[in-house]
C-alpha cells in the first residue's frame, strides 16, 4: 500500500514538472503549491484534498465550507405525500391520492387513523409555511451564538434580549424548539424557546463555533467559560 502511494505521488510530481506519465522523475520531489489535481500512471485523476485549505478558509472568511450539522431555519419538512411523489411508479397501485379525496373515490382504502394523520400533516405544513413567511427567524445550528429579542407578555409586552450558545434543536413540526445556554455570573442558565412562537421579535447570529455534534449537552460538565457567548 505504501509503495503504491509513493508511486502515485511520484507520478503526480512528474506530471506537474511536465514529464510524461509512467516515467516519473526521481529528482522531482517538489510539487507546485497551486496544483490540486494531477494524472497518475493509469490515466485517472488523483484528487488531492487538503484540510489546511479548509481551515485557512474558515480563518479568513469566518464561515466554514460545509457546516455539520447544517443550519436550518423554519422551512417545513417534506411530508410523506411529497416524498412518495418523487419515487418512480408512485400511485400506480392505487395509492398517492390527495389527502382530501373522498373515501368512495379511493382505489386503495386506508384506515381512518392514517387518513386523519395525513390531513393533520398537510394542515400543519401549510401553517408552518405561513408562519415562516412572517417570523424573523434566520437559519442557525447547534454551536451558534444566538442573540434573541423577546417580547414578554407578563411584563406589559416589553422587550428584552437573551444571548446564549445553542446546544440543542428539536424538529417536531409546529412544536419545534431550541435551547440556549449562557453563563450569568457564576451560574449557568439554560432556556428553551419554541421555534414558531410570536414572542421572538428579532434574531441575530453573532458567532458560528465549530462543533461536531447535534446535541451539546457535554457543555454542562465543562467549566463555565465554554458556555459564555
């Protein structure tokens, strides 16, 4: 395995210097810094990906090339009806009817529990689309430092701000929520907010931190400096 890797590297260096593939130059041990692809001895393309380039892009632009987990906003998820419509041969066996089709017009009967669930799912998606066009929610992800401007109904509708690190998001349709964690003095504070609540008047992403998990509950065991925004 090591011999094959050395041979591919030698072929890449020789092609970068202009030598014909298959006859690598033993003295060509310097590769151009701008060369990212090369042709090996078998005529296939050897793509050389570098993690350093991605780290440099994060440091210069402040935004990584690909976020994991991805940032999501208030977009409605795909229903089972829409997911089935993307499949080949969908509806040929009698299924695939609209949720409002009368029972007598159905070719394939379903139980009332499935039909009612299908209707509720469709109505919920329509409501989520309507709210997403009105609310001031930007796409965010766990690990982001989020600043919220909230309206407090119990305090004569006055506004207040809350800034914290998003440690979790729960996607449950209209019941979706997210949790922010911050440190006030020597005390850690966590607050959960409904995603579709009308009490969120403004939302701002202050910082995007690099994380590799969707749930950052391990911050509860860390010192408070990791939870400060």
